């Protein structure tokens, strides 16, 4: 049996007047570019460091190209970060 005296703010998620699940999906949709920044940053660094390590093996320049690749990965990661962070929201500008 459901009590009629519920504490304030404890809505039943199954009731029609429960929390709006569409708004939560909208929040995740708007935040998704920011949530992916860390993965993009990490992948850029690892990819370019691996490429530098591979080229070090071919040319015999032990840590030089790996370090240059990792540095290039950091630059690409920061470029991607600022590209996403400084982009103006499309939907927010129309409201």
C-alpha cells in the first residue's frame, strides 16, 4: 500500500506526474560533447605517441619521435578541447 503522506520531493517515477525523463535525456544530449573531451584528449596523445614509437623503431631515434608524437598529441588534444569548449550552443542562442 502506498502512503499518501510522502515527503516533499519524492515523486513516484511511474506516475504520469513523475520526473520528466525527456529533460534528463536533453541534458545528457547537451553535455555529451563535454563528456567526450577526456576520451578525445587521451586517444590523441596515445595515438601520436604510438606513431612516434613506431617511427622510432624504423629510424632508430629511440625516445625522440615518441616524445614529439606525445607532444603533438597534447597539441591536438588541446585543439579539440578548445574547439568544443568555445563553441557557442546552437539551441541556447535561439531561445
